[in-house]
């Protein structure tokens, strides 16, 4: 039976091998992307720094006359020689064996003596040998260039053969296309006509990406299984798994491979942290510049031409190609950024209309006209003590007119619109995310198991060692000695304490910076007011506001960089176990610190400036000398607008152009200058740089947190204080159009290729966006109520105006002060107008001739009640409308639901059909076997031939026979179809087989 089973299974394996491609792979299309044999792809590169003594160089030059290459492929050498070969120390015997099977293996000399290397370098070399030998045992193939030089970087190339790819794809449950496809449902009637028209209109904006024929036809996908190879659409085993998937598969092996020499260290990331390797990364798909025919462009070249160029700013993003090249996590980021940018277009249009309404009505606005009317002769109280004179309200005409541009009835509508826009954006992204999850086959995927971070492993090891030392000292063995498997909150308690203390300190630092700018504004205002130049006096408020905002911007940019480093340090002190926990904790800390840093000055101007200044004769002082500043005559909203616009535009321009473009280019220039001297010496002897050399020269990918953080802070500017600056969405839109291409260019040309990481959503960022959207409703309600004059105007018009109009509003908001009540030393020193007995100031207080002089008037309480009522009304109205919008937009598009059901039904049909064919083959095979038995052993009288139906029982002969050739062969052939019902994954020991067989 065993001989029959091997014969039939081998026959089926040969058949399956013909499906997936022959053993001899075609030549690589791109030079520098394969091993030196030109057949096997380089799926991953490990880089380490190679050091030698000067004596080693002389010894090596005597023993070896030229550079050598060592190519190690598992299966070609005895296991004992594997590790030596991986390190370039293989003997001649393995080399001859490799040559016999078509592999290249040349023995290297000059590295054999342990006394010729530094002890630390020798230890690192042994660790690399062990690690790479473990990679070989896992099935990977390795090639290393062993150049005998005093120093420099050495590259170890890793290739995953087809059996390893199949095994890991099954473990990772990677979904792959099957041979079954179906046509997508097309609209009919008026909807079809509109879709056709829309596609034609959108045609100029579509990127020219080849092979976009999946719009009408979609292949069914299923989790890869080695038992079902004949179901998949496999044309070649070299192209079935794309480069991004191959890189992710190799990375999964690298991150779980154990290195015993470093105390059970797990994963390549730990080895990089310990300095064993400098870097590890997958290769880009060749150069990004198109050299040959445009039709033969690689994915990287297509992305560069159709996505990463600034000239393609008007085109849609090729999101599917971005996902294919960089993975789902990066693809989701750019998809989210695209949705956010698209929805900024209607917000920008409405903002421009609101701003245009303010421009159109500024000449007819009664309050601003009254402030500009010199005939009303409102004499205002001094802005500072002693040095400042009385002034006329008409001198603030420009401020009043500018304030109306942003503080008008349309602002309330825009605040409500933007609150609903935030809800609409989140709902639209949710639908888009689900559509992408279905399109990218992310539905039903499970989170990959994560290994502990290097620092977590180190701290845990130290804890175990301390525990063992205590036990040894006491000469006792405790039962729970080996029970230390994780760190507890007690181990993290010092880190938590430092975290809380540091965050409180950072908050205090932020408030101190804001307070310092306040002191600057107060002192500079007083100094400029004492200036004899009348032009300087007239421009005090504008000059102080502009310079203070610029100082705020510089402080924010500096603290942003500091807070980013501090958040990273604090997160390390928490000792998170996995990278996911580390990233989430880091995001929360960085967002909290940067949120306070960016918005603290804006919160001060919006809600605190002028609220605690006091009144003439009873001002509030800081340090007994500096009087708290007041709002401009037109209100604080215009100052809030200036503050918001300068900080928002400054952060975007400086961070985008200097930090994201200038600093990386400067680092690249410095690195090029450092490498120039050594490069000139090696120019004659060195061959042209390979792709791994070029990719190593690029900057490493450090995650998406900075990219998301920048956009989240911008989202806050757009949503939180949009009532004070309706043009914020427009400036955000213009920035994001450039930001998309800037990020794309950075990913395609300036960064090493990141590992293609699977992700179902954008993670914690969605929760932050949702929280900011809800917070924006509260902030905008308070800005309209307490910062703008919208509520006081409504109260005056409907409660205190005699004519029901806004005439007399300015006089209504100004209180009286008797100049004789000035405290000693605070009255103006140069009193030219001796006939001035009273001055005006903006507040709701009783006049000096009232029995309750200078106390808060009833008008104040009416306005305050109206403001609080508006806050409650605004919040409830917006929340209700937000719920209506969320309820009216389903999370899952109807088309996706229908396609999902259709795919599920088609998959069931495919497997039922396979089961039916399996059963029919079993029935036919055993029918032939029964006929053969009848011909050799006729039925005795009374014996009945068993019926072979669905519920028939298999005869014992074929399942237990050992001598007859027909029975066992039939059993083995039928067994190849029982693979569809297997739920237990096959053993990795049989990784070179392309199918699995189970006895029926």
C-alpha cells in the first residue's frame, strides 16, 4: 500500500507542479533584485556593519586574492555545514555538493581565526550565524556578499522558495484569488446613464494605472491552503505572491525566529536593537525612474509617475496600487487622507460664501458704522495706566470692519454646518473603509499574533535573573520560580509615576509659555503707548498681536519637537509588551501634549482674554505692575482669527516645507558628504551599486504616527474654532493637495520600502477624530456665545432696542466711568482735555451716578442667560442633526452587502461542486474495484452486491487491503479530494509538498 500511495501522490504532485510553474524559474526582469544566479528573488535584506583590524586585512590579502560570494540554499548541504556556510566558512565538500546541484558556493578565506576579530564583533558574528542558520531551518535561502575590507556594510539577501511561501501564506490566512470569477452588477436605466456620464467626466482625473480591468469582473478570494492549490488562479509560482506579500511572509519568519545565544531573543527587531544587525527591509521594485518603454513600468515607476508627482495633483490616488505596493496600513492612511481632502472641498466653498457674505455686508452693518462715526464722539478710557491718554472709539474703525468679516449671522450657520460636516466626514470614511476592506479582502481577518518588544524582553529577563539570584542566596527553591512570564503593574509603577509627573510638568511648561507671551503683550503695549510717535500709538494693537502670535508659533514648533521626543521616552518607560500597545500609548501621549501645545494660546484668546481685566479704577494686575489686557473694541474674535490663521498657516508651511522636505534633504546631503571620501577610494574596485545598496541609502520608515498627527491637529483647526475663521477649510484643502503628493514622493523615492502590514482600519485615530468632532460642537457653541457679539446683538435687538433695529447698540454696550475715581498714579499724565469728566469702557455695569455704581447691571444677566441658553440649544440641535445624519447614512453600502452575499454563495457552490466531484470519483473507483473483485471472485448464492450511494459504507477490503494493487491505489487517489474537509493545518515538516492527502 505504501508504494502505491507514494506513486499516486507523486503523480499528483507532478500535476500540481505543472500548474504552479516548473522548478526552473525565469530570469529576473530587474537586475539587482535577485540572487547572483538571476533566478531567485531577493525578498528581504539584512544589513550589518563589517569591521576588521588592519592585521586582518594584511592576512586576508595574502590568503585570498579576490572577493568571494557565498550562496546558501537549504537542501543542498548537510545540516552541520549550514551555519558555517551561512557565515562564509563552509568547507570544500559542501561547495562541491552545491555545484553539483546548480548552486554557486565558493569557500571564503581569511575569516577563520577567532583571534583576528574583536571579541564583540566575533560574538555578533556568532549570533548572526546562529540566526541565519535558524532561518535556513525555517526554509529560507540566503546569499551574502563577503567582501574583505576594513569596514563597511555587508548585505545578507533572503529568498523565500515556493514551499515556504505556501506554508506561511496558509498560517497567515492570506486571501488569494481563485479561478472562479463573476461579473459585478451593473446599473440599468437612468442610474446607468448617470454612471456613464460621471465616468466620462472623471476620466481626465483618473491615474493611468495598467491592469485596471477589475471594475466589471471580480475573482472570488479564499484563504490560502496548500490542500486547495488546484482551486487558485495560479499561472506562475514566481508571480502568484506579489513582492509586498513575499516581503511580509519573510518578515513574519524573521520576527519569530529565536536566537538562543542572546538568551532566547525572538525576532529581527530585537537583534537590530542589540546591534547585531543595522537594518532589515524589503527591496523596492527597482529604480523609480522609467528607463525603458512606458508600457513596461514597474509598480514603483507607475506610482512615481501617476501619484508622486506634483503635476498629478488634480488626479485621484491609485489607492489599490498603493495598497498592493505598501500594504493595507499605508493604503488606508492615504485613502483616509484622500477622503478628508475631498470633503474639504464643500467645506471650503461654504466658508468662502460665508466670508463673501461678510465682505458684502460690511458697509451696511450698523454696529461697525456706529463705531466708525466720529460724530458720536465716544471717549474711551485709557488702555494703560499713567502713560496712556483718552482715545476716541472711531480710531478703531478698521478693527470693527475687519471683525464683521468673521463675526456675522452667517457664522452661526457655518458653525452648525461644520459640526455636521465632521459627522458626515466620519460616516463617509466609515463607508469607504468598509468598501476598501471588502475590495482588499480584509473581511474576517484576525489580528496577527505579536511578539514582545525587545525592551520588554530585556526587562523581563532581568526580573527573572534577580529572582534566581534571590533564590540562590537563600538556597531554596520556590514553586513559583518559573512562573514569571510577564511584567505586572508593580514593575511598571516607577514608569507610571514618571509619566504622570512629566505630563503635568509639560502642561505647566505649555501654560508658562502662554503666560510669558501674555506678559510680552502687556509690557510691549505699555511701552508702545508711551511712544511720542502718534503712528506707533495708533498701531499698538496690530503690532503687538502680530508679533505675539509669531512668538507663539515659534514656541509651538519648538515644543512640538520636544514633546514628540518626550512622549517616546515616556512610552518606553511604561514598558508596553507589543508594538501595538506601544504605538497606542505613544499616540495618546503625543496627541495630548501636542494638542495642548497647539491650542493653549487659542483657548486663552477665545475664552480668557478680557474676562478678568477688571474695570477702570479697579483693574486686575499681574506682579503688581502689569495690568491684564483687554479685548479690542470690536471684540476678541478678530484677534482669535489672527491667532488661528497665523498658527495654522505657519505650522503647515514650516513643518511641511522645512521639517518634511528640508531636514531630510539636509540629512541626505550630510550622509552623501560623509560617504564621498570612501566612495572615491572604492570607485575603481567596486561594481555598480545594487538595489540593496541604493535602498539602504534611503531613510528608514518610522511609522505613520507623524503623518496622522499632523492631519489630526489640522482637523482641530478646521473644526474646533471654525466659527472664528471660515477660510480655515480652504487653507487646509490647499495644504492637503500638496501634502498628498509630498507624502507620496517621500514614500516612493526617499524612504526604504516598509513591510506590508495588514490593518482593518485606521485604529485609534478614528476614536480621536470622533472625540474631536464632538468636542468641536461644544467649542463652537461657546465661541459664538461668549467670544463673538452675536448673542449681545440679538438680546439688544429684541429686548432693549426702542426701534427693533441695531441702532444704538454700541452705546448700549459701553458703560460710564467718572475720571475722578481713578486711583493715584493711574490717571493720564498729559490731560489735554480738561473738560472730560467721564469716559466709556466696554462692559455691562451701572453708571457712577447710580446708587449701585459700577456693579453688574441687569443687561449683563440677560445677556449671560441668553448665552447659556444658546449653548444648550446649539449643542442639542447639532447633536440631534448629527444623529439624523449618522442614521441616514448606513455604515455598509448596499452594493457591498449584495456582493458579499453573492461571493459567499458562489464560494459555497464551488466547494459543493468539488465535494460532488470527489464523491462521484470515489463511487466510480470503488465500483471498478467491486467489478474487479466480482470478475476474480464470483458472488456466492445469497450474497448481495453492496449499493454505492450517498449513505453507503465503504467495504473493508479497499480500506484495509495490503496486497492487492487496485484497492490501495483507489484509496490513495480518492484521498486527494478529502482535503476540502480538513480543518487542522498540515505539519510544516512536509513543506515541499504542493498538496496534502488524507485517507477516507
